[in-house]
C-alpha cells in the first residue's frame, strides 16, 4: 500500500533474529523471565564497536538520541585498558602548589559535584578523510566520538584544595595506564570548566573511559581528557611530552606543524541514511549529529543536491553546549541519484567548512581535526556511499 | 585539630599531604630544560646494544624498518606529499625522548628501563638521526643542550582559519 | 588533616575490591587489555537492582546525574519479561479508526522521530511508606523510578496514519507479555505527547523496558507506559480492565476509590546521605532527585532540622519537564542528630506535601501515588535511617 | 500507485492494512457492555470443577486462602483499616472478570482457557462472592447485566487535593 516508501530502517536499528528458542511464537501465552540485578540487551541486538589494537569506533548508524550507551562509547588507548583497583587509586597534585596532596576516590566523591552531558571527540575522528573519502560507513568515518552524561568534581575545586601558586600556568595531566598518557594543558583554560569525573551515564566510569577517574574538558580533543588520571603537576610552561609534539600536532602544507590545537571545531554528519545503508523511494527522515567544541550548535542545514540548496534541519531540544545535538530533516526521495550533506553553525557563528575550503587552507597532511562537510551519495538503487564533492 | 590555620578552615580538608616518597614514585616527566632528568649517563655504543635487544624487534634494526613507528630519517619530508615524521625530522625537543622512552617503552614493559639504558637509547637514536656525534655522552647536563632539527617547526593554533561562506 | 570531615562517599559509589589478579599493583607498568566490541562495567562495581518476583528496584544511592544506566532501570512486570523477536513483532491499530493497520518495527522507525529524556515512575513507588517508614534504603523506598533518554515516534503520528474516527475518546494499549498488560487511556491526553519508543539511552530498548516497543507517556504512572506494546484499540469509553479497576486505583478513607489517577505528582528524595549510609562530621553534599508529572521542577528546598527551616538547593541544568532533576546542597554536619528532608515545587506551583498533610487527605490505604516528603534521620554516630516526622 | 487518493498521499504510507484475521487473533478485550464476549456459556457447577483443577493451587480451595490474590470475600471492609479488595468487595464490572481470566490466568498458561471454561470460572467466582445464584448460566447475554456490589465505588481523580503550605 505504501505510496511513499521506505527507509533504511532495518539498518538504523539492526538486529539479528534471536535464536528461535529465545523468542516465543506468541509471547502472551508464556510467562516471561524474572527481574534481574543487572540487565543486558536483547540477544538479537548486535550493534557493536569496530575494534582495532588501539581504538574502537561507535556505531552511530545504529544509535538514536544523543547519549551513547557506555558499552558502545568509542575507545582510544595508547597501551590498552588498565585494570585499576579504585580503592588503591590515588590522584597526586604537586608542582607549583602550596600543599602537594593525594586524593583517594572517596575523597574526590566528597567534594561538591556537577553533572554535564558532553561529547568527547578524538582529534583523529574522520582523520582518514583528509586523503579523500575513505570510510565506508559513518562508524568508520565518524566513530571516534561519543556523548555521555559525566559527573565529577570541578578541577578548580580540587586544585584550590592544594592551592595554586601564582606562577603556575600549565598543568601536566598523567594517566595510570601503560602509556602513562600525558598532556600539558594551559591552566587558565582548564580551570574554567574541566571536570575530574568518576561517573558516566549514572554509574561509575567504564574501564575504557578511564575508570575510576577521568579528566573531561568540555569541547577539547579527546586525548586531553586524560583517562585513569593519577597525577596533576603544575608548572610554568608546557612539558612538551611526545603526545603534544610527535603526536596531536597538525602538519601544514609549508611543513610547519600546529601545536596545542585543543578545541574541536563545529562539525556535523548525517548518521542515517549513511554509507552502507540502502533506502527506497518515499519519505526518509535524514538524521544526524552536530556538535561544537566552542559551545552550542545554532543551526544545522541539510542539502540533498550536493550543496546547491540548503534547508534548515530540526534540532532536538535541549541543545546543550559541547554536546552532540541530534538533527532531523524530513525528505522525500524520488529515486534519483542524490548527494546528501549536513553543515552546522555554532553559537560563535563558525560555519562547518566544505572539504574544498578546509584543504585549501590546511592541505591534506594534518591527520587530526578534520571537520569538513561529509557527503553521502544515494545511488539510483538507493545504496549510500562515501563520496567527495 | 589545634593549630589549624584560618586558610585551611576555608578548604574542604579532603585529601592527604603528599609525601616526598609519593611524589618521587610518580614524578617521571622531563621538561625541555631538563628538569626531572635523573643521574646516570649513556653512550651511542651502549645504546646500540640495548636497542638491538629491546627495541629492534618493533622498530627495525636501524630504526627505519618498523613494523612499529619509524624512529629515524624523514629529514626534509615535512612539506612534501608524503611526510615522514620521526624523532629526527619532527621532534622539537631531545628531552621528550627521555621522557617518552622511560614512560612508555618498550611497549610490553613500560617504565622498566634503568636511567643508563634510557640515556643510551636516546644517544643511539639521536646519533642514528645524525643529530649527535658517535662519541657524545648523554646525561642530565648534555641532553637539554641538544638542538633538534625541527625545533622551530611548531606554530600556535590560529583557528578559526577556514573561511566558510555559502 | 581534615578539619571538615567526610561523607558517605564509599556508599555513594560502592565497589568491591576487584580480584587481585585483575588490578595491577602499578597499572603503568603492564599493558592493558584491548578494545572490545561491547563494553562491560569494571569487575569491582556491584551496584545492582533489588529483584523480587514482580519487580526490581534502582539503586539510587549509588547513582549520579539523572540518566539511569539501562542495566539498572527499575522493573515491574505483570508476568515476567517476554522474549520477543523484533522482526515478528507487530503493532496493530484498530477499533474506531478509518483504516486498521499493522506496523512492523521497520515501519515504525521510518516515521519522523523524537527524543526525550523522561522519568518513568511506578505508581507504587514508595507505596509501602503509606503505612509509615518501611524501606531501609532509598533503593527500597524510591527504587521504582528511573530516567532514560527515549526515542520513538509520536503516538499521534502513527494514529493519524490509521485515521482517528470522530467518536474515538479512549485507547486501549496492550502489551505482548504473558499478562497481556492493558490500560485504557484518554485519547485527547495521550495524543498530546505520548511516544511509541524503540530506543532507550541510544540503543534498542532493553527487554525489561519493553523491547522492541514501548508506549511512553511523559509524567504518567509507569503502568500506563505499556511495554512490549502490540495493540492499540480506539473506543468511546474506558475498557475497564482489571489494571484500572482492581489495581492502580487508590482507596480513600471513606471506602471509595480514585480511578484513572495518571499523573505522578511532584516528589523529591535525598539519595545521599540516605538510609543505610553513614557520614562523618564536616562538609557533606546532600544530593537528591526531584521530578514532577506536571512538567518542570521549579525549586527544591532542603531542611536539616526536620522541616523547621528550609534552604534552596542547587538544581543541575538543564531542568527538563517530566524528568528527574538532580539537586545538591552543601551542608556541614557538626555531629548532632539531624533530620534531613527535601521538598520540591513544580512549575504549576504544586508543593510536595508533608506526610501528615498527605495522609490527612488520603488516609493510608491508597497503595499508589505516595509522594510525601521523605525524612532521613542522621544519628549521632552518622548512621542514616528512615523515620517519620 | 494508480488510484491512490489524495488523503492517502498525505500520509506516510507505512504499515499494512490489518486483516480480519489479524484483528481477530488479538482482539481479546471485553468492555463493560459486553462487547467482545464470545459465544459459549458456563455454570457455577462447571466452574467449581475447572477452578479446583486450574486455580485452587494458587488462590485456595474457596478463593480466600491464597497463597496468591484473594478472590472472594472482604465485603464491607473497604473503609476499614484493613481493606480486603476482592472481586466481590471491589471489582466494579463483572465483564472485567472474563477479560482478565482469559488474558492472564492461569498464571502459568495465560490465554489457554476455552470460552466455556472462562464463563464457568466467572460464574463460580461470582457465586462464591454471593453475587449470582448457583443456578445462573453465564454467557455473553447475562454477564453484562450482572451488577457488582462496588459498582459505584469509584470516583474521578480530584488532584491536586493536598494543601501544602510552609
Ligand atoms: C612490542 C613492540 C615495541 C617495542 C619492543 C618497542 N616499541 Fe617503541 N613503539 C611501539 C609502538 C606500538 C609505538 C607507538 C605507540 C603510540 O603511538 O601510542 C611505539 C612508539 C615509539 C616511539 C615514538 C615514536 C614517535 O615518533 O612518536 C619511540 C621513540 C619508541 N617507540 C622507542 C622505542 C624504544 C627505545 C624501544 C626499546 C626500549 C621501543 N620503542 C620498543 C612498539 C614497540
Ligand atoms: C500459578 C499461580 C496461579 C494460578 C494457577 C492461577 N492464578 Fe490467578 N493469580 C495469580 C497471581 C500471581 C495473580 C496476581 C497477578 C498480578 O497482580 O499481576 C493472580 C490474579 C488473579 C486474579 C485477579 C485478582 C484481583 O483481585 O485483581 C484473578 C481474578 C485470578 N487470578 C483468577 C484465577 C483463575 C480463575 C485461575 C484459574 C483459571 C487462576 N487465577 C489461576 C496466580 C495464579
Ligand atoms: Ca531485523
Ligand atoms: Ca584524541
Ligand atoms: Ca583527609
Ligand atoms: Ca570502595
Ligand atoms: Ca506503575
Ligand atoms: Ca507498507
Ligand atoms: Co586520538
Ligand atoms: Co507499578
């Protein structure tokens, strides 16, 4: 009967058939299973991260809303996920402070707390796209980002306890993983709104996201949000660790490299329909995510003609700063080839650039901080692929 | 408790004073000025031996073969289509090499090397990259004075840098 | 050194010692484990629901922020959790409609979607407190409520597809569980903002919360949010099922019973320090949740002297309608016995009542819809217990 | 497709027309006016037998003993300190009994009873509660006419009903 058509719904919410014995033919005729202490997802649900040795990617094509389930939050580790006993874990604050202190997890949860829903995006998210369309799916192109509700204590509160000396200008944050992952951070900026977090989406942090303690800096590249954090050392200058010299610096066409590029600039992507999905003619809700490391998303526009014309997408309220914003646009696909794109504008007026504009300025050697408009091509057969405009 | 100051009263009072031992156990970072470098020393020759035992399997016999990160070479490649970022071509500070090798290498046993081993590996890697002579002794005094070829290759973040118009 | 003291931090974020072999003595010396397709919480984290045959309770004393991890979302089933194959699941719409229709899950995910963060509270939450202080912990007294980010299609959109006949005034919603759990709902009210949800906290609904499809009615008692929903039948009058006659009706002192008491009135509770926890003198952050079935929370007040004086608590932004709101109040406990309480006011001006005011009107036979101020007594030893004021 | 109406065009067009068979399979509710009651009949005597086989284990031989919900008695208890809510004392509609027993009982095998079995159980339970005589035949015609003792015991929600002042 449909006069309008179908979308890639089965791809949007993928599921395998549960084993026959798991699914009653008529569930109303058979008593169900009992309540349980800690639930797990339905056996047929198989959305999963794509793991490599160093990271895993969030399956945004299969997710809804803005919260990333903790089990599917992307990972990026520099030498694996450490196993940490929270009762033994300590945070050491030293260097240019009045009183070097150590804090147990119990100490830290006693302080006044704060909760914020924030994205964390790896600076390398979409990094392979610098060289041209590379990822097949949105999980491959944009899977190094996720959003959680984070709870912890403001970094400023804990540093004040130790007493910041007047000449302190940078802080070294160090993890207790096997990379002792380390970044130098400008003190004035992080004291503004960084959090020492012990909870993610209501419960204790997941091991992959820094259990039991993680630094979270709203809007900054993920690697600055030091996981398993055990040491904060205040100093006068950046410590110039390998992770801010050899890595996490962006090579420009002239051979110089940009350093301390912390903020993740505004970016958006259509998560459905997206690469690897297939649609049929008729009504298709274009769904995606937009975010900015400089604050709130002000507007998202969608094009279905490769950027010739743009229409304003609907933003799901509440629109929060430094947080994924879900956008939606109702589209009717008539069966012709189409290039669909989204672009966002943040509250500072910054407009997500086209790929052409971005690489004109930056070249293609940057590795990190790729935030160009993503183009998905819908073929005449409804199949969606990653293309360059 | 008696004797507590007013300033201390204003704080929450959570946490314990960090002892010298607490700090010493974890204070492993090395700054560009050499702060944090421990006593000890190393030579290029000693470094060659340690490298071949503990590093070559992952980084290749000469530091160029991999399979893991290439550590040597790439000079002059940064402005080309195929930049090769190594210690020699890219790293701005020699001190970072001590910091990173001790904190993170060998990948399977981080923080297992002695100071002399690390100084030696730093010496060998700097020499392989043509930065120091084969005879140089690397220690807390000499290392901060090594000038890396790409020392001035880094610039501050100028963003927003891309004009985006409709 | 502490001149101020400690709180029940270890109870706020409880954890058992991980098995020694799981936690490296120095995690920086040992490579960690590899990225994984679907994560799980740290082995030492043991916050759990308290399950009985018919329900399980959310451990609010151990949670942070407002999102309840899906694994810890409370349960209330009328004959267990059915095992449903989502590819076979259908929603039937019939009765007073122009075109009776069935929808597959694929059909439903194609419609324009919407995401809302909403509490669901069982009408029986705190029900045992009608007879006086009964629960030991906040999990026991207030564990039949949770908050999730829900995504689905507006009920109105799907009903419009079938065409609502002019004389339709009530809708019967029926689950495909072994209770074929059923409620009659006034059409005009639910068409306003009810959702047919397929996703919870980003991923597919959890089986215990209605996988693959659940009706969610913002602010209404949980049992109206029919889980595993398979049928919507439109009619002119309520269908008078057992769940709106024998059950989910409130017996008044005069022997009459109130029927169709859908909205959960404004309520709040201190989750920390709460029953079963223990505090020590000094700074204690009082933390809790407030919510209203009539919209947003306007204000939460905290008393530490059994209701003689009240202080305004801080509300965690964003404050969302029909959603848990986290409140916090920085308190200094000097070691004396204290009764701590919270009370909230919603945007309609409704004030959460005292127990005395509530039972003066309703008596103690209601079973459902208990929303009085909760009183926790802090003993001289810092131990917290459930008391009547 | 050809012939599609404008009104249909305005819809999304998702979903399939529900067939008579689709609806019949799931359309199990019974309204207070008796809509939905199937053909069939039952007596108190037949009900006693079915009850004792399929229900008594959970609700007790006479419907008062439990261990599960008490089904019989409690008359006049609703305004007391210990209200006993049963079919007889509390339920406003007899039709609900058919609806609920068929949809949900026996607890271990819901929707397994025949129409005659359900009518019989309804008859026996109503009789046990003193609502119908032992001789009454319960079917689609007679059941909606049974008046339950607490038929007028329900009132609409008058909230907000509690004055809350400081
Ligand atoms: C088992 C494999 C393995 C061994 C053995 C190993 N490394 Fe590495 N090394 C790696 C990997 C993998 C990386 C990249 C880590 C990352 O990017 O987080 C790396 C990175 C490095 C880097 C940084 C390269 C850059 O440009 O940023 C240096 C320097 C280094 N190793 C030196 C050494 C030395 C010296 C040794 C011996 C003491 C050693 N490695 C032993 C695997 C190994
Ligand atoms: C294995 C146990 C079991 C058996 C057998 C059983 N029941 Fe039940 N019955 C229950 C339980 C448990 C409930 C409460 C269900 C709920 O509250 O959701 C219940 C509830 C009821 C109620 C609703 C009571 C009220 O006041 O709301 C009725 C009526 C009822 N049963 C009738 C029957 C009949 C008739 C049979 C036999 C055909 C039967 N039961 C067999 C366990 C059983
Ligand atoms: Ca499927
Ligand atoms: Ca990163
Ligand atoms: Ca202390
Ligand atoms: Ca503990
Ligand atoms: Ca309920
Ligand atoms: Ca169709
Ligand atoms: Co990264
Ligand atoms: Co309930």
